[in-house]
C-alpha cells in the first residue's frame, strides 16, 4: 500500500484517529452503526468499534486491505472472510482493561458504602478471566478481599484454580461478568447466565456485568429482580443495546450506557494499538509514544490530610451515578436507542486513577490508594 494515497474510513467515535492516521492518507469519519458497503468503495483502511458488524456483505466490492477494531472483542468481525480475502486485521486487546477494572471498583465501593459493608470481607467471583478478568482478580487480591473465585471453562481445560459456574453463584457475595460473546460451541457464552444461575445468588449479593450484554438473559434477569429486591445489579452492557429494557433498568442499582472502558487512556490506547499494527504492516517505525497523545489532567496532584475519605477521592476520578442518571434520563424518550449512542459519542473526559498523584501528611494512610492504582 502506498500510504500517501490511502483512503481511510474511521468510526467517528474513535478518539484521536484523525491525528494518528492522517499521515497515511485521507481520513473520513463515519457513523459506525450505520456504515454501508457503498461508503467503503475505494477505501483501503477501515477502523471500527464493536457497533460495526464487519461482514462479507459490508466489504462487498471494496478494496479494503486492513481492518482495525479499537476494541477488545472480535465477535463483530468476520475473521474467516478477512483471512480468505487476504485482508489484514488487528484489534486492541487489553486497551481499556484497566478502565473497566476501575469502573468495577468504583461501582462496588459505592454500593458497599451505601450498606456499610467492606469489600475486604467479601468473596468475589470473576467470570471470564481474560484481559479484564485477570486484572480485576489481581487487583482484588492486592486489595485483600476475603477470597477470589475464578470461572473460565476454556482456561480450566488446561489450567488449575478455576471453579464451575454453579459453585461461584452459590458461594460468591459479588460476581463480576467479563466474558467475550461466543454464540456457539462448547464454550458458548450467549445466555450463559439465566434463571437457573440467578436463583442461586446469595442474599444481598451484587451481580455486575461490564462484559457483553447477551451473557445474561435479560428476560430472566427481569423476572428474577422483580422477586429478589435484595440483590444489587450493575449493568453497563445490555442484551439488545442500544435498546435498553426500561423495566430492567428501573430495577438495577447502577445502569450505564456501555462506557465502562471509556477512560481517555483506554480509548486513546485502543487507537494507538491500531496505529502500531498498521505501521508494522507498512514496515514503518513509530516515532511517537502513546503518552504523547494524552493531555495533562485537570487535577494532577492532591495533598490529603490524615483522615481523608477514600471514596471521596475515588469519586473525584469517576462517579458511576453520573452516567447512571444520564442513561435513566434517556429511557423514556422516543429516540432512546439514538440517545444511548449519543451518550457514548459525547462521553465526557474521564481519566484513570494513575493520572492523580496523592500525597499525605501520613504516607502510610495512602497505601490502599496506591493499591487501587493512584500515583503516590
């Protein structure tokens, strides 16, 4: 490919794509959810997110030679078609894993604070131990939770230390779902969690899904929650998104519009990983670093007194109830699905814990903040 003449189509919601890819040719931004085959005529490079189904039909008659997905999952990509037509592909596994882990922790700290509970007293299960799940499990162990249970059948075939699904639902106080979406086969995750598993949840349990919406059967979850008001549910992903079941949303404790991984660092890292892969394909060396694209945070450092409130510091970085309120405000609008996408498109800048450096008159008091990921 002659990079001075390339036509590059990018999802308009991929941050910094124009800055990173304009050196290779003309960059055209499009709506990824409504992208058509006609828009790809004469196009060499296609950069998408999970909302675009990159199929044989979409690529029909195009000259696309590279497809990049600024996401962790690949269930929206017809990888077999790309391979058959010698179309190079790259995704961004792990790009926003840290952001999702921090989302999980923020939500859990909020809910546990409301009921006067301590995360360290809990048994936490992680279902799906990939890029996000591994990081979450490691972070929970560093934070000193009572016990971490792991469920990942594909990994359990060759590794030890994993429990089956029924066991974790019976024994965990908190369950975090981070599976990819696999629709067929021995390790299908579509409707992995339905009435049978939900019925085993412990009293006052917390169920969090920031992986893939269809991993939990929404109809079963709705019926279950109408009977079990004690169980707290956090949903960032929805089975039929961008359409959100308003009845279900009313019952969950925290409802957000698929933004768990939407930290600035996570989103920019995803774009940068595609730039790395594309430069390698062209045989070129990058002369810039990921950090070069990050702006200075609005608040870069903070001096704390000895009796600071950890949750208050966490909320300075991210308060999930802001996203919860925004999503709920959109549910009764006639264009609810469109509003869902707009919430993601116009998502405010959110930084990760590491962007804030903390100092304290008693340094030993901020050890736990360092464990969370803050600079100290």
